[in-house]
């Protein structure tokens, strides 16, 4: 009886009676940059034997997504503990007033399917400007590249507004003006509102997206490279300007509560430098 059971098991194993292997999946992020470039992050190490194979596949995918691209830079990285390969190109779309880009993912889907990845989740990330990308049934700019299913053709339109950068650049200007007046004027009635102006400019910097408005300049083709990097962080200088202004307001509040104050007449001028009352 034991020999019979063993024989049956051997026959089942030889005929593929074991459970089929689980379907392997991969994911990738396609990121368009404000300066016209792009990079693809590929998380597909499960079916590949080495980092070199992952990098080679990432290079083929980015060339499939952006045909006619020039040189591709590829490296291996690790994000949130998961290794990935990043392929970067300098020119994925033409910047301008209304950039438009069409991404056909069918060639990339074939490359992935040829390596055993029959279901790949693709995430698209765009610069922080007004933009549309479709068709997008998920509403989250997510697509599945599945074997045997028509791959999506994504049409992207961007509408940069460079004037928004000029608007947020007013924040550090107002902050610097407020700090200068608060520290060097001779009247507390003017110094306090000036310090409050600097603090308000610092508090508004983050809600207004001061650090993201440089993307409008890059997508519009007005700036690129190092100049774009500087322009992107310039509006954020309103933040450190708010710190000394807040300290000055605190010092003025403590002095008004504890120290003697003159209710009428002119205040005495500052003793030495004119800084702090």
C-alpha cells in the first residue's frame, strides 16, 4: 500500500500536480521633471538574477517609453528598503507654454512580459503644475501593464504659470523688509507691525507652495539646470527670516509686560546699534 501511494505521488509530481507558482508582479514609477527630463524607477528584482539585469531592463524600458532619447544614465538605489534601478534621461519632452507629451506603453509592456513580468503597476508623477493625464480610470495616475491586454497610451498636457513664482517671491521680499524695519526703526509702533509682517510671510510660505512654484519656470522653458534649482528654493528664504522677527516680537511682548513703558511722547532712541528695544 505504501509503495502504491508513493507511486501515485511520483506520477502527480511528474505530471505537474504541484501548485503553480504565484504570478510575479513588478512596479515602476515614471517621473517627468520640471526641466524637461525624466526618470524611471523599476522595482522588478524578483525575477532577475542580478542588479545588472535590473539596470539593463530599466534602460530598455525608458527607451521604449521615450523613443529617440539620447544617452541614458542608470544606477541602482534603495527606497523604503526596496532595491530599484533608476534610468534617467535629460530630454523627455519639449518645455514651453503648453507642453504636450504622448507616452505609448506597449513597447515597455512587451519588454516586461518578455522577462516574466505579466502584471506591472505603473505610477506617473508630473511636475507640480496644472496638468492633465489620460485616460486615467483610477484617478491616481496608475495603470496596469498586463500581458495580453492592450497597453495604455497616455496623453499628458501641462499648463505652467510662471507668474505664480513671482507671486511667492514676494514673500521673502516682504520678510526681509519686515525684519529690517523691525530691528532698525526707532519707534515700536512701526517695529511691531513690521516684525508681524515678516512672521506672516514665513507662515504663508508653506501653504502657498513656495517650494514648488519653481517648476512653473522649468516647464515653461524659462529656466533650467542650476538656475532652476536656485529659483525653486529662493521663495523658501521667507522661512528663516520669520525666526528673528518672531523672537523680536516675543522680546517686545515681555518688555511691555514687565518693563516700564512710556505711554505718551516719543520713545528714547536705541542706545547703541538700534537693535532690540
